[in-house]
C-alpha cells in the first residue's frame, strides 16, 4: 500500500509547478493549462484523502471539479479566441489594457 | 359587527384611498357617492356596533386584532376597545362627520380639487375613529398624529393662498410642540408601568398613592405632559394660536375638525386617562386653571372680532376651555357632556356661518353684512337656535351642559370660587358676542351693495344637515333635565358612570337635598347672566348702533389690544420664532451642516480618491503580477496555518 | 519495494516530468502534450488507488475533451513559440522563489498532518463506481443538477463569445 | 528459467497473449484490406486484386513489403517530435483498445493455468469506460498529425477530425448508456451475460431489440469515430488530397492505416458485445443441434475451395488453394470427431467472430455505396440528430427500467 502522504506530497509538487507555470509562462493558453495542472494536483489530493479515509466524498468532489474545469475551459478558450481575434497576440504582457 | 370593529375606521380609509387614487379622473357625482357612502356606512356600522355592545351588557369591550409593534418587553397591538365614553365619541364623530360630509357636497360643489377635499376628509374620519377606538396610547397617538396631518392638509387646502398655507404650517408646528409633550408623557408612563395598554395601565395606576398638591411625582409629571399635548391639540393657552388661523380652511373643515371633533381630542384624552389625573391634585388644578383662563381669555378676544368665522373660532377655544375646566374640577361627565352638545351647536354654527358666507358670495366680514334674516330664513332660524344653545338658554343643550360644569366647579372648591365666577363671567361674554354676531349678521339694516351681492338661500344638501343639527342642539341636553328638575337621575351621568364611576364621587360630595337646592339656584344664576349678556348685545347693536364705535374710541388701548389678540402672535414671534430662525441659520445650517457634515463627507470622498490614486499603480494590468500577488497571499495563509500551533490541528479537523 | 510502490514512483516521475516540461516547452502544443502526459499519469495513480471511475472520467473528460479543445484552439489560432520580453526574463527567479516557498509550506503542512492521516483507516479499494453513483444521485443530487446548469450556461457563453458579430 | 516461469506465470502468459493478439490483429488487418478491395470491386462490378497470388490473396503481403521498402521522406519545417509521435500514438491506442475486448467466456486449461480469451483482467469493472477513454485519446493521433506536418491540407484534416471526433464522442457515449443501465455494469463480460439472462429466448434476448435506437446511434457515431465513409472527412481524398496523413509516407502511413482498420475491428467487436449478445448463439440454449453449425459451414466451404483450386489457371493456385481448402475442411471434421468439449469451446469464438465479420462487411459495404457528408451536414447530424436521439433513448430506457422495478415482474 502506498502511504497517503506520498500522494499528497506529489500533489503539492505538481501544484507548485502549476503555480510556477502560471507565473512564468507568457502564452495565455499555456497559463490556462497551468491552471488545469493545479486543478489536477488538487484532485489527486482529494482522491488520496478519500482513499485514506475510506470515504467517497473526495472522489465525488473530484468529479465536480472536473465538470467545472470543463465548463471553465469552454468559456476560457472562447475568451482566448476573442483576445487573439481582437489583439492579434496571445502574450499576456501585451494584453494589459482594458480599452484598445 | 362588534367583533369586526375594525370595519368602522376602515371604510373611510377605503373611501379616501379610492377618491385619492382615482377621483381625479371622475366626475364629482362619483366622488360624492364614494365619500358619502363610505362615511355613512361607517356611521351605520358604528350604530350596529353600539347596539351589540349594549346587548352584550359588558362594561368594556376590547379586542386584539393583530400585533403591531413587538420589541423586547414593549408590545403595542392593533387593539380596539369600546366603552360608554367611546360610544359617545364614536357616535359624535361618525354622525356629525357624516352630516358635515353631506353639507360639504353642497358647499364645495364649485371648488377645484373636489376629490382631493373628500379624500382628505375621509382620511381625517379614519384617523379620528382610530383615535377614539384605540385601546392603547400608541394606537391613540397614531390617530392623534393622523388627525393633525389631515387637519394640516385641509387647512392648507387652498394652498395657492399664502395665508392658508402658512396657517396650515402654523397649526402643524404648534401641534408638534404639544405632541412632543404627549410623547414624553407616553414614555414616562411606559417607564413607570411597563405598558401603554389602557386597561392594564389604569389597573396598575389605580393602586398607586394619590399625589397631593404641589407634589411632582411620576403621575403628576406624566399628566402634565399629556395635558401639554392636549393643550396643543385642543387649542388651550398657551398653544391656542393656531386655531383662529385655521379658519383659512373651507368652512366644513372648520366645522368638523376645528369645532366638533379633532379639537376635542385633547378633552377626550384627559377624560380617557382620568384615573391618572384623579391621582394628581396638581395636574387637576393646572387643567382647571388653564381651561378657565383660556375660556375667559378667548371670550374677551371674541368680543371684538369682525370676521364671522374668527368669532366662532374664539368661541370654540373658550368652549374647549369650559370642557377642560370641567375636567379640572373632576367633573369629567360634565366635560364630555359639554363636548357632545358643543359638537352639535358649534358644528351647526359653523355650517350656518358657511351658509351665510355662501349666501354672501364669500364675504366673511360681519360689518359688510346685516339684515340677512329675511332673505335666508332657514339659515337664520337654525343659527339662532344654535346661538341660544351656546348662550345657555334653557331648555337647549348648551344650558344643561354649561350649567352642570359651573355647578361642578362651584361644588368642587367649597368656599372660594374663582373658577366658578370666571366661568360665569365667561358665560356672560359668550352670550354677548354670540348675539352680537347674530344681530350684526341678520337683524340690523343691510350694509352691503344689494346690486352686486344678490343673497340666496343655500341648497338643501346644506340646509338638511343644518336642520338635523338644530334639532340635536335643541334636544341634545334633555338627558340631564330630569336631574335638574329633581324628578329623576341625570341619565347622561348614569350612562357614563361605568367609565367615570371613580371620578364622580368626588363631585357628588355633599348632601343630596342641599346639592339639588344649590343646583337650581346656580342654574337660575347662569340663566340670568346669559340674559344680561343678550340684553347688552341688544342694547348696543340694535338700539343704538353708534355706541360700539364710541366705546371703541373711548377705550382705545383695550380695544386695540383685543383687536390684536393681546399681541400673542407677535410675542411668540419675538420669543420663539426669531431666536429659532437665528439658531437654525447660523448654528445648524452654516456651522453644522455646511462645515461639519458636508465637510466630512467631501473629505472622505477626497481621501478615497487620493488613496485610489496612490494604490492605482499596483494595478499594472499585467496578469502575471496579479498571479504573483495571489501566490503571496496563499503563502501568507499557509504560513499562518503552519506557524500558529492551533491551526494545523484545525486543518486536520477539516481533513477528517 | 512492492509492486504498487514501483508503479507509484514510475507514474509520479512521469507526472512531475510532464509538469516540468509543460514549463520548459516553448511551444504551446508541446506544453499541451506534456500536460496530457501528466493527466494520464494521474489517471494511472487513481487506478492504483482503486478509484477506477475517476480515472476513466479523468481521461475521457480531461484527456479526451478539455485537452483536445486546447489543442484545437492552438491549431485554430496557429499559436507560435512564445516570445520573451525583458520583464518576463526578470520574472523568473522571484517566481521560482515564491513557488519554492509555497511548495515548502505545503509539504511541511502535509508532513505535519501526514502522520495522523496515515493512522486513518486504510479501506482501500471499495467498489467506487457504484458508491459514487449512489452519492451523486442521492446526497449530492442538487449540486449535480446545478453543475448541469453550469455546463449549459458555459456552452451558451462559449458560443456567444466565439461567434463573429454580424457586420 | 522454470523458476521464473513459475513465479511470474501471469506476466508471461499475458505477454504471450499480447504477442499472439498482435499477430492475429495485424494479419486480420492485412487481409481486411484485401477483403475490402475485393468487396468494393465487386460492388463496382470490377475484379479487384487478382494478380498477386490466387484471387490476389498475396496482395496484402506485397503491400506490406512495399510499405517497408519505400523511401521515407520527412517534409521540411515539420515539428519533428510530434510528427513522429502522431502515428505511434494512433497505432498504440488502436491496439490498446482491442486488448480490452473479451473473445470468449470459458478459459483454456494449459500448464495448470486458466487462460481466458482476451488480455484485460476479468474484473475490469470499467471495461467500456476504459475503451471510451482510449478512443477519446485517439483524437490526438489524427489532430497532431494534421498539425505537425506543417501543411494546409493536413491541418484542415486535423481540425476537422478533432472537431468531428469530439462531437461524435458525446453521441457514442450517450447511446451506450442505455445498455449499461440494462446490464447494471461497465464490465463487458457482465454486459454479455446480462443478455443471456433468458437463455430460452436466444436472439430475442439480445440488447438489439430494446436498444434499437441506441444501436443505430452507436453504430453511426462509431463509424464517425473511426473516420470511415461516410464520415471520412479528415482524409477526404477529393478535397484534402489525403487529409491528415497527406505528408506521411511508407511505414508511418502504414501505422495510420493499421490503426484505422484496427479501430474498425474494435468497433465491430463493441457493437457485437453491446447489442448482439457477444459470443452468445442466436438460437435458444436448449437447441444442441445448432452446435454443429461451425462444421456445417466449414466443411462445404473447404470442399468448395479445393474444387475452386483444381479449376484455377495458375499452377501456384492449383497447389495452394486445395491445401487451404483441405485445412478448412479438416478443421470442420475435427470439430465433429474430436471430443465434445472442443466443439463446445469453439461455439463462443465462432459466433463472436462471425458477428464481427458481418459488421466489417457492413463497413465495407457502406464505403462502397454511400457518398461523403458535407462538413456542416456532419456537425448538424451529430449535434442535432444523434445526440438528442441518444439522450431520448437513455431517458426512455431508464423509465422502462424504473417501471419494471416498480411493478417488479422481471
């Protein structure tokens, strides 16, 4: 049996990497992906705890997270398409004005 | 109907609402129908309720309809109650009110804002009914303020006329002063008894120790404060000033509000809380003195007024003074009795005066009238009856009520009788100025241009109420007659006995036989004085009409003083109004409002702007900088969880 | 070193490497691919933990739908290699520090709590699918319906956003 | 050596199974191409391949050799990594998906081990879900291939395919839900056994009848998932040259090819399992005579092949065909003469494979007859017809099941 703390620490590492990507990357899409990475890390922690505690709530919650992530991806990518269409760039540093 | 007592006040409210909301578009007939039916129905309901009340034979009926205010240990429900006192007031209000409504349909027929007028009038009915039906001081106060409001609206009905608008404001403000005292009184009562419900409060108060003369205990103070409210509402010294000006309003309003019903609210309140007053010698004396003084004072002013309505107004003030005098000497029955009779004949007087004004095409100055008696017979007849009544000529209503008051005053303070004699003198004055009015208006030769003004009798919608009221003022007092003649009890007193039972013994002190003897003598004296007054008036205004002017010239200072109503308004203007204006202009407006409040608010706004201007620069618009901030926040949170020993446990708790 | 442990370490290594390459890759497509690797690895971990259903959903939704959407958008916008600006170069080291601090804190907090979590009952593989379905449709039925609405709204929003305004 | 075998027998068995399955699948693929070309040719009243070997039977071998020995150019400016990754991904996923299919109920007893037909463990509770997961990943092969080869036709193909596959995946998944509800399990074996609840009904116990809607949706969506006619827009020769694999040559192209045919097989297997009772015989279980059907089919077929071989023109054909025919006929005889349980054992795979064959034929048949959709038609069809219908199917099914539970006569 794998100790739960292993899973949790792995999820912590993944989360950290996600955060780093979130700060470090410049492409909107990649930043968005790093958010997904963070979500995944959290999901891992959820499942790990649910398995450790013998309760299924964690897994159910993961399902909800996934659903929300799907919705978020749909809307977010729509927005990204709009940005790319209006500003001809995907670099967040070039997208720092509210008005054009 | 007794179980659904709330219908009685509700009907006028409905009428008011309907007229107020839709009346503007309707023809006057509809508005009339709504107004008359609503008040009439409410009158019928009231009659039915009274019938059931007597059938049930209970001393006091009260019903809790719903909780209105419940806060902590304070609770004021929408409770209505009915006892004999309420019955009297209820019938007077609804009955007279209804008559006056009918009258008004004729009087206001050609006025603009017809629907508005009736909407206000019904609103007034609603509040007045609430006032008389209320079973606790809070609800009563609602009615109290409500009638104040509607009186304000109606006085200022012709709001385009500056004098009218000012009169409305004056009435409102002066009443505020009284209400201020009234509220303080309520607070004090609640503080002392923990309730404002009549039955509970009086039950508690009945057990208290009566407070002797000059002893200012809770009850005394409370009573004085309540009386302050009463003086405001019922136009007693020193707050009477608003009532004469209130004559700016349409005449039916003067009749209904400023003669029959609203102004008697003060008397009603004093009578309603008679138990409190009976427990405080001081309060009673104050009430009696103020009432007596007002009666005399107003009567003197009334002597010289030339405006027909002004005369009536001052007479109203003085009659109200009578009522308070009665209350002051503990004869609440007599007070209420006079209240009722006065409602009849004073309403009649006003309506008749209105009819006169109508006939004269809006002329109110008596010096420009005269000799109308032949032209408008009905008005003349009815008004003459009313005058006899108020002058105290037996066997009309006024005689009995006034007589019982004087008798009570005499009996109450055995030995010295200042109140009694002043009252008597006032009776004389009353008779005088009333007949002066009659002679100036109806009898002497015409002093107006017959070509211009063609005098005409009013329509029956106006005369009908006059006749009814005339009948009432004739028979209104007969209930007390048997007692006077010694052939039976005073039915009115017996009728009210359940309410004032406690109070009456004080009056009935002294042997029965002696009392009756005395009563007859006093009645005779009163009658005599009345006759003297009439005689003087006759001699002055019919025999040799030159005389009054000579008199006026001969005693100029007194005359001018009376003419200017003792300069009371000017006095108030100097003592109260100007300092107040100065205060509000310099301190409240310039200093507090402009400098203080506005300054603070603008300062806050500018501060916010400045801060925003400073912080703005952290908003670079660069997503990743925001991300950095998010991460920093997360780190701080984790640091707290990590370094604060208790927290990690809690986190575990969440994990579990 | 039992079989599960070996599998765990292999998958964990895959996940971490994938995440790192997500950061290091210059081209969004490559980042997306590395992210897919991470997700598949996580699905494997879920299987290892006996959460079969979650694993399947992870791959179907994340791998099969969301990431495809990403790839699709990247292709559609023909996103190129991301360019560097002086600012972005500058942002690296402090960001790294921050993240290290964050990871350290998380790890430490877990290390504190980990022991006690270990003591919890290790009821490993329970028939997750049936149980999950019962929970979703009994205990969590309202949140579930809510998510369905969320999805609907998201679809509409995406359509509204992405459609060219008629001009 | 023996020790190793003893300790990780399971591992060894699995590896052997995988190798075997790979070999079979690849061969079947190869001959599937031959089959397709023949059938289409006959539909179009042509002969099809008939030069290489008798009836062109060696044509697949020739093609294979050609794929191996052709030059393999890499276009300029492609994203190398992805360009190489894509075909691998496609092939790997296709082959993995087939590993989940169970081919028979009963194990073979060998070296004291129970060896089941099919690679996946018996208690793979998420069987169908795993399959869908793999199919879902299948998009990447096409999409990435299209994108990475840095050329407009492939890119269009890739875009089309990714859009198309996502769209039809929904319908695919939803249409199966009905079956899952009826079986109450994701496990493929459970699903098949659920259809055997009433052995006396035979073919009428299959999911096909209650789930006819589901079946239609499923099959259509599956065809779309495999990018086959009439949904082969990603590789629409007439519009996009060859769609996503325009830039691929020789073996990498072959990978895509194999992947496509493998997924065809997988889908056929799925249809069989989901709706056609898997390895169940269409006849009521009480009938034992039908158990000799394999022999009854094999023997005449073998005899015909021998006869056909004797009157074949080339010497090679005269040698090979009779041999083949003899083998087939011999198998048929063997099933009769050998002990009873062999015949019993062969029943399940026989039915399974024959049903799969029918579906493969339908695939080819459609390719021979149907025209291609237009892109917008495709999308409209997927979103506006398939998805709603499959959802309706789910609702109906669940209602019926609920009603049965309520008035429980089932």
